[in-house]
């Protein structure tokens, strides 16, 4: 019979922080996938909707990366390095235009 107080049992249980980090990582990966897909659709169809959606997904991905960094480094983390890419994505998003009006 397998006993619950066996040391092996406790070593394999992920912590809540591990699960939260994995959840953020999955959301970040999904946002990156959506950004690539929407940009490909923008190039194919030329609609401003796909361009905006692509950059919104890039911003979302950067925000998830920022949250992941917070989990790794703790409350004292310097997250200002993530502000630059987010601002850059926002600038690029403002340049979105319909390619085929």
C-alpha cells in the first residue's frame, strides 16, 4: 500500500506558485500564437482589424511575461524593462492601416 506520508509523494506535488507560473506561461504562448496568426491574416487580407488584434496580442503576451518575471523575482523585481516593448507595440498599433481600402 502506498502511504501518503512517503517523501516521494510530497516531492512530486507542484506548488500553487508553480501552477500559476505554468498558467501564465500557457497564456503568454497562446497570446504569441494569436499575434502571429493575426499578423499573417493581416498580410493576407489587409484588414486593420487583424493588425490591431495582432498588436493587442503582442501587448498581452508582454504583460504575461511581466507577471511571470514578478513570480520569479518577487515583489522587488524591476519590471520597467517590459514597459519599453509594450510602448513600442502601442506605437506600431497606432500605425495600422487597411492595405486594401
